[in-house]
């Protein structure tokens, strides 16, 4: 077990890796995460950049050195043509950023499910982070089988009438095709009164994506704070993911200061990287 002082020191190097300049000018330090022994990657959830253009989004992702993106429909509308989708994904690809999934996409009818899977096919991704209505799950299961595209059901917490937590999702998908799994949003999970670490241990084999963040309260009123400043046990979470051999991405969804989020995003990514470096 590393001491608190060692953890803070390593977390500080994580901040540098996230693009934060130190007082000593070590701007180009890179934490060698590709050699860290982790089976899961680091990404950004597109909702974090709701108020920004694609170009601004790419610039911020370069500054924090994150190379995986879950793209949202305000950057690539659901009714886009193949050419329009290719133009958007090419901008990210040319910047060295992998668009690994699309979403969150809400599916309230068979037509919206059809659109979602065609959209994902045209984008060339193998997973949708989505929220279908409960009664649509059998239809979505057929789409998963037909397209060979997985669906990670997004956990929405106490604000949503569907899929408020992982147990609810599990109860609805456990008997469906393995192509349907869970996108565990650890903030919404905590706000719904559940422990994300416990949920990971229970449902790891069906967790295909994780939205990481921190919150200040374990209730509906809880709001996003910089990672490490809230109540979620991030070191334990990283340890549980690692022990479970989780192999998807952990994507930061930062919902604070959305008109000026870069400082909070950088702090959160730096903290996450520091935790990972300590958990080896």
C-alpha cells in the first residue's frame, strides 16, 4: 500500500500527463499508461463538450492527451448522411482520436432504433451507448444480432424512469443476447444510492463501457465535481475494474462548468491517471 504522500506525488504527475503545466515548466511529461498493465482504456464522453465545436473539442482532447471519444449527436446529428458522418469521423481520426462508440442515443420507437443502428454502422463503430424503452428491448436485441453492434445500456440514475441503476438494467437484459450490456455511469449510480464498485463486481461480465466522474452527494441532488473532490472511492473503483479484467473504456463525462470545462477536465483526467499509476 502506498502512502498518502506517494499517492499525491504520483497524482501530481498524472496532472502533468493531463496537460497541466507545473510550476517548474515540465509541460511535456507523459505518463506511460500503455505500459501500466491495464486492460482498459481512457476516453471522453462527448456530452462533456456540448457547448463546443468539433474543432474546439479536438483541441481540448489533444491538450489532455486523450485519444478515445464517445461521440454525441450534437457533433454528428442522427439524421446525417454517410458522407456527413465520414467527414466528422475523419476530423477526429486525422487528429489521432478514435471514435469508439456513439451515444447516448435514446430509443423510444422501432424507427428510432432502426436509425440508431444505421447511424452506428455508417460511423463504423461496434457499440452504441443507448437507452431504449423497456418494451423495445426484444426489438433492439434483434438489431444487435443483425448488425453485430453491441448496445451498452446507459445508467441514468434517479432522474430517469428507465435504467436508473445497474441492477435494474441487469434484471432487464440478463436473459437477452450477450451483445446487450451496460454502460455504468458511476456518478448517476452513486446519486441513485448504489455503490459503483459493488455493481462492477456483480455485473462485470456485462459492463461494456464506463462513464467516470465524481459527485458531491449520494442523492438525486448530487452534482458533478472534479474527480477526487467528491465522495466516490476512485482508487477502489480502479482496483475493482483491474481485478475484474475490464477491457472497455473509462470515459470522463464532465458535467460541471460546461461553458468553460477544460480546467476541471484536466484536473479529473490527471487525478484518474495518478490513481492508475498508484494502483500497479
